[in-house]
C-alpha cells in the first residue's frame, strides 16, 4: 500500500522578527519553523515514503523574501534528490488575489523540478501523474473567489448565493471525478479549505457564512480512502474511528497565542482501499507559549501580584510569554514594569499587555431608549465606550452574532 506523508501550513516566514541567529543570520523564530520542516523531510527520506503531500501555505504571503524561498527550496530539493514524488498544494497565503499573477510555489513547475508537482487549480491525478504509484488524488488548492468563478464557468449569480453555488459546483466536480476514478485503486482528496465542523485553535467551529466551507458529507464520502487537509492550524480528525480518515495535520509550529495549547504534528498514512492506517507523528522541540491573565483588585504588593501570576523563571526559559494585565487607570504609576521584565528575562519573548480601564457610563441620545436597541447595537455602544478599535468591534460583533445564533443578526461585509 502507498505510504503518504501529509503536512501543511509551514508558514516558515510568518514570524520573522525578533532576535537573529549569529551563525545563519536567520531570525530565530524562522529557525524554529525550519527545524520542524527538517524533521518532516528527514522522516520522508529516512523512511522512504512513497509520496509527500503538502496541503498548502508554505509562506505568510505570495511574496516571500529570497532568503526564505531559499530555505524552503533547500528542503523541497532534498525530497526531489531522494526521488520522492512531492505534491505541493497552493494555499491562500501562497496565492495572489489577482488573476494571472504568479503564486509563491510557481517556480517548481516553471523549472520542471524532478518529482515535484505544484497544484494551483482543481486537478485529478491518476497513477500516470504520480510516477506510477497505485493511487489517485483529487487535489483542491485554495482558489480566490474570482478564480473559482472563472474555473467553474460561473457568471451571473446573485452575490448572496455565490458560495452556495460554488459549493454545489465543487461537489459536482468532485463527484464526477470519483465516478470516473478506478474503483480498485485508493483515492485521496486533498484540499486547502475549511470544512464545516472543524475547530480552530480557539475552539470556535467553522460555520457557513463568510467563506466557502466544504461540507462534512463531502469529505466523508466512503469512496475516498484518505482526506489530507490544510488551512486550519489545529490538528484534528473530523471522522474519528471512521473511513475515510479526514485529517487536518495542522501547522508545523505555533503561530500565535491562539495555538498556545496545541501540540504539533505531521501524519504518515498507509493508504489502502477501505482501510487506511493513520500514524500521527508529534513534532518535538516546539517552542512553548505561556499565556497568563491578571486583573488587579487591590493596590497592595502589585509587583508581587504580577510575579505570582507568572510561572517560575525556569518554566519561562526559552518560552514566548504574554501577561495581560487589567487595572484601574489611576494605578498606572504603581506598576513597576522594569521589575516584571527583569523577572521574565529568561523568556525568549515577553509581552506585557496593559489594559487600563476606568468607569464608563454609556449615554444614549435623548430620543433613544435601551428597549429600542438590538443586542448587537448595545454591544457596539459598549465596545465604543471602552475605546475598542473599529476593526476589532466588527469582528466581535460577527462573533456575537454567531453566538446568538439569530440569522437576521449576521453582519454582512
């Protein structure tokens, strides 16, 4: 049976600020990502896997700096020299929103790098496309809405129904390929996309609305034998104990504090018709994140309160640490920030997020009453009174509308 290594969301240059390594000149955080990538490539070569399947997002955007292109390229060329067929899906971060512009992975096809194939449009790969592997792949890279409309030949569709129509067309396309596929060979669906019901790092599930989300029934089609997903950074199996396994391998390093508790993995799958075995491989040496919160309630020993809110110096060593502090605005002068930073000096990075507040009364116009306002209107006034940024207010209102679960409250862009 074909042995497939599946990983996604490398984002090797997502965090390229902060201290640099004196030997390589690379940002230390970039080296964290490259260390995970090296582990993945070493495993592919050492265990002689039959196929490497990358489910999208190599970089943070479609214009990676040459240095980061070089470092990514070194690892992909190792797979090429090892004669391992490698399929690179283009993710949303790799793609330009403008039609016709090159994406971040285009050079591998342009230079015809041996054994490496880049997928930037919906594609069906037969064994002949996979160097004779007894396998077939339905590959769905991320496609901007304009690109998907063009690819599927869509024209005059009501804006409000565009995603509904796009999903219908994609389902028809995938079903057509499944019907034409060799029923004896195992079939993989790989996609850089959201799937309804998947969980982000914040535990919020993917819902219909602002973006195309593949349906759960589509990815759990029993004619499939493995589903290799990218785009969501939280590793998860959306069909636990069932067939096919529907796997988000997740990002290869922690991107931000939304992933503070997430372990990181890649996957090796022994893909067999009707019986795929999934082996999660944990990535060790992932840099730890520590996220703490403190609300000051009294003025006694403020420095000691802050130190107590943090872990020990040993546990912070090499970690990325954030302490969010809420306090009355007139206590500002009592906070000895220098002492706190000294205590946290062993951390790789220390972020002190100060949120001073003061009692705020919301005043309504004389011709307006609370009863005349919807819950979202009241929330907006509360956010404005607390000086929250306009962009963040809109995001919070959208999240509130989802929580309230009232369709007529959903905020449209």
